[in-house]
């Protein structure tokens, strides 16, 4: 068996707050295999970004507690690694693309200085060699005038160009894993499609695995091989993308899909999941979706574990999984066809 690039096992994490703590993650299990593109979807506050940040230990030191479980990056224990080791692993083993490139890039430094700094930190290169390689990376990202871009400051570039720079920076050290946290949300539809196409094409060429964090189920349907659906800090459903989106087993997954505009009846209001996410300072003892689920009964007062679903590769955390006939996965509306 090939070893996972990222292997998260039964991870539970909380944030200390005045008078108690907020349970951010509860028993999360997630794997990304080499060369695979894995999506993580869910509402805001479901734990997607916390999971991604924990994988690279980017949460503020002392601002969180791992209460159970662990995670391994390329076979190495992330939680046991020193900060010096993590600085070496970030970029070389795993890189991250953030949602808003204007805040991710340093506004006071030229693009060339920022790219060269990453390359020099992980490779024995002179500044001239690093700038030459940076120019090639920008050219790979279809940036028409790499030399001018290297001399530019981030505010001189459009949002799409800045995100291409972030993609180039992420691939600069050929990482085994790239974590993309809502990388296309701040972009318009056309640029979004171009950036996602580039991201997938470069990942396939280099054999890089991608953990893709998003709220956009339609983008996931075209971009990801497998998908994890998160709610209130836990994984409620997982499996091959076409199966999960075409025949959801968990009521929460069905609710997310029913809320897509393309599924709305003309002239009718958009469907919405009733209620709100539970207060994770006092998390429910049973199913986290209990108060919002139309199928909940007394059995749901006990927490369900991920169990085999409708197919061998499917898993669902529900006492009453839906038995729906497969339907076509939602077509991409926000990013266009990325085939």
C-alpha cells in the first residue's frame, strides 16, 4: 500500500476561551493519497480551515489544544515535530494557498523578493539563480510578462494575477501536498476557472496531492476525486465525489445540495437547512446535526460513528442514512467546465 501524504486519525482539538473551551474538531479522520485531489466541504464554522491549518501547525501556539488523535505528513508526526522541523517541512513537504492573496502576500515587498526568499530558504541558490527560477515559475503559471511581475508589488497586480503568484510560490519547492483553502472565492467566474485549471494541471504534471477546502459543491464536483463533508467539527460523510454528490447518504449533505441555485424551482425560494450550527462551547452528546435534521429520533441522541455507506468506499455518520437513487452530480456554475 502506498503511504498517505496526509493521514489524520481521530483528531480532536479545542480552543480555550473564557470560562471553558470551544470544541473545533471531534474525531476527524482524513486521508490524502499521493497525486490525489481531495475536497473538504461544509458550512462556515464546520472545521474545514482548522483541519487544514493544523496539518501545517499554523494555528497560534498556545491558542489551541489537541485533546486526542494525531496526524502525519509524509509519514512524519506533525504534532511531535519541533518548530525548526516544521519550517523545513512547510514548502518542501506541504505548501498552502490561502483564500485572499492580497493578505497572503507581503504588500511591502516586490513579488520577486518574496518568491526568491522562499526558494533560497529551501534550496542552496544565489539570488540571481532564485530570481531566474522564479521567472520560470511565473511563466508556468501563464503570466505573460514574468520579468515585469517580479518587479511589481502585490497591489499593482489584479486578484487573478496575485493568486497565480501564490500558486507559483506553492509549487516552487515541489511539495508532496498542496493545501488550497478557498483559493478561488475572491475571484470572478472567468479567472476562477483559469486558476483552478492551472492548479489541477500543474498538480497532475508534478504528482502533487491537493487538499481542497471549499464551500462550493459545484466546484468540487468537477475538481476533486474524493470528498469529505464536515459539519460542526466532524466528518459526517465521505467517498468518491460522484457518488457523494450524486447520491448523498447524510441529510446534511442532501441539504447542502438542495440549496444550490441550479436545483431551485423557478419562482420558488431557495431551499435552506433550518436552524443553526450548535454552540460548540456546549457540544451535543449525540448526533451534531440532531436539531436541524428532519429524520432525527431517539436513536440520534447517541453519537453515530462513520460506517460503510451505499458503496464500499462510502462512509456516513448517520443512524438513518438516506437511500437515494444516484443522480447526476451538480454541474459547475461558478467555475465553468474544468475538463
